[in-house]
C-alpha cells in the first residue's frame, strides 16, 4: 500500500506584508502602543491621585470626629465617673454610626479600652501608639489593629485644669476606604477604555488617510523616492523654484541658486525678501503665467517661465541661463551692423568712384585728383585717430564699426583728444564681450538719442566718445564716457534707467535691455555707471583693472 502524504500543517494567518511594511501601518502600530501606554499611565496616576485624596479626606474626617468626642461634656463626665464603659459605649456607638467611621475607642491613660465596636475587646489594651497623645498632642497613623489596617487618630481628653485624663482614638479601616474608591475606580476604567477606543479609532482613520497619500509605500521606499527626487532636481541645469500659496520658497535647486545669486537657507523665506530685481519678482508674483520672458539678475540674463500648481497651491518657477546667448546676440548685432555699414560704405565708395571716373572722362583731371584726395583724407582721418589713440584691438574695431554705422545714419561720432588706451593695458579678466556690451550699447543708445534729437534741435547730431585708462591707488580703471546731443534723460527717470524694460523709444522697437546689460556688465566687473547731462545725456562707466572684484550688493549709482 502506498503511504498517504501527511497533511500540511495549517498556516498561520498573517497581516498582509504591504500593510506591515507601509509607513502608515508601522505608524499605526506605534501610535496604538503609545496611546495605550498614555491611557494606562493616566489611569494609574488618576487612581493614585484619587486614592491619596480619599485617604487624606478620611484622615481629616477621623481627626474631626476624635476632637468632637474628646471635647464632648458627656465624655469628660463619664471619664470621672465610677463606670465609664456604661456611659461611653452607647455614646461611642451612636457617634460611630452617625459619622460613618469604623471605630471610636475611649481609653484611660494606660491604654485600657472603655469602648470598642466589639464588646469583647473592652478592657483590653489599645493597639497603637499613644505617647504623643499623652503629651497633649493629636497624633495620626496607619496601623493594623483588631479590625485590620486602618487610618486612625489619637487625641487626649483634658479636664478643667488641662490635664490628660483619657484618650480617644477614631479610625477608618483601609477596606472601607477601598470600598469608597470602587465607584471612582470603575468610572476611571470605563473612561480609560473609552479613551483607548477613541484613540485607536482616530489613529486608524489618520493612518488610513496617510496610507492613501503615501500610496502604501514603506519608509525605505519613501527614502529612496526622496533621494531620487533630490538628485533629479539638483542635477538638472535649469533653475527650479517652488513657491507655496503665500509665495514662500519651498524648494530651490542648485541651478536656481547660481542663476539668481542666492546663498544660505531659503526654505520658508518669502520671495520678496530674497533681494531679487523688482521686475523679476513682479513677474513671478503676477496673476498670469509667464512664458519665455527675459529678465536680468545681478550678473546673468535669464529666461523666466512660471505656472500655477493645482488650484492656487503655489507656483513653479523655471529659469534658463540666457547670458551667453545674449552676449552672442549682441556680438551678432554688432557684426550685422558692421556688415550693413560696410555695404553702405561700398555703395558710397562706388558713387564716389563714378564721380572720379566721370571727371576724368570730362578731362578735368586736376578736379578728379582733388576730389579723390579729399575723400581719402576724410575717410582716413577717423581711422588714424582711433588707431593712434586706442591700441586695444577690440575697442578700436568696435569704435570704427560704430563710427561707420553712425555716419550712415547722419550722426558724427568723434573720439576726444584725451582718449588713450595702450595695447596690453586691459587685464585678461576683463572680458572682450563685456567691453562690447558696455561700449556698444552706450554708443547705440547715444546714436538713437542724437537722431531723435534732430526733431527738436537744428544742431547736427553728434556723439562724443572718451576712452582712457585713469591711474588710481587700486591699480587703475578703464574710463568710458559717451555723450550725445539728444534730449537727455529726465532726472525723474534716472533711477529707472538701468531697469529692464526701460526705454525712450516710442516706435515699439526698443527692448529696454541695453542699459540694463551695461549696468550688469559693469557690476559683474566691480565697476560703476553714472548718468549725467551736458548738451544731452552723458553716461560714464568705470571698470577697475585690478582683477574682477565682484560686488553683488547694491546697484550702480
């Protein structure tokens, strides 16, 4: 016969692993244990407090009864009589029944009882201490007598001369006190059980909600998810800032800190307290979403995007670095301007060449030579002046190109006599891009202002440029000054000149970035920008040559 396999032992029913492993499940177990411990501890403390209060009340009660019996005239007279027991026993039992104490014992000064709840104990010696009572004092103690452990008081009975003639002992047994505690104890247990049930129910409901929000994940899973979240946020190159509904920072990744120039603890700080440019702060806190809006920080050009989280829960702010692209765009604009100027010059040269050829064909050779020579001298004069005064190649090329552009628009660009920059004077830390940004934007704005000023002034439009190195105690500084014959800058608008979006152009083609980029480049190199007025606007930039001392605090003057 084949043996039948033994039946498998019954498997114990266990809680689902997901429930036990989840953070909500673990917190539920911990919270139930804590609630039970708190309720049990509170119940024990309440019981001890109630027991102490009950025992104290019993002690005060027996003291009052003992004093009343000792001071009663009946007791004093019976003590002096021939048979104290005959008078005192009925009296003591009546008082005991009326007061609710366990016993009233009247004895002589040697401790022999005259009264007792048990008549057979009369005539026997009192069990307890009577020394202090014999000395005229009232003494209390917990002692085990004939009726068991009791809280008792012994007080003297004094005659008319103040002598101790007898003693009175009144007590309540501990069993009677326990009976008094049984009612409060049952109520205390009921309250504790109800508190434990309510606490457990509340904990279960709270943890059910927590389980839904954590998707049943355990601590390790949540920890890993947080680490992945942090690693992702801080590894992306775009800046990310999360704001709550009160516009306080909830999260700011490393890229955002770098783009905005922020340091220290940011979580919980309002956006308005971070020292960001007003235009950037206003755009982030605005009612509508922002899409690819260009803004300037202390040292960077950023592209801003914002969106709302849910239904007013907060806002997501993303930032992209646009600094290099903006610099390249500026250089491209300069190159495009140079190209247009060269084209215009080529066209003008062709016209002059046709004029010379025509003069030769007409046989006016001397006039042709004079015309060609005058044109060459006029074209070479500015080139020689710029090359002789400014040996720095970047600045020289920029000035020549801008001069051609200005001439094409009918504006005369001149370099002052005191301009002087030798080759190699500028330090490597002073970026050529920053020089192009500063001087190029200043000249472009000055040419625009000079052209616009011709509508209000009969004087020919002019732009004057000064570029020199000024020695000082800190190692010298590059001095760039551009003046125009335009209408100038309104004194009320001086504080807004370097703000992004500020522009005097009325045709809608101005972006309001030129002077803001100038101020940013100057600040990035530790320099300053000043606004003044002569015939028109005068803007002066000073850039220190002793390294790039970055000064983040404060805007240019």
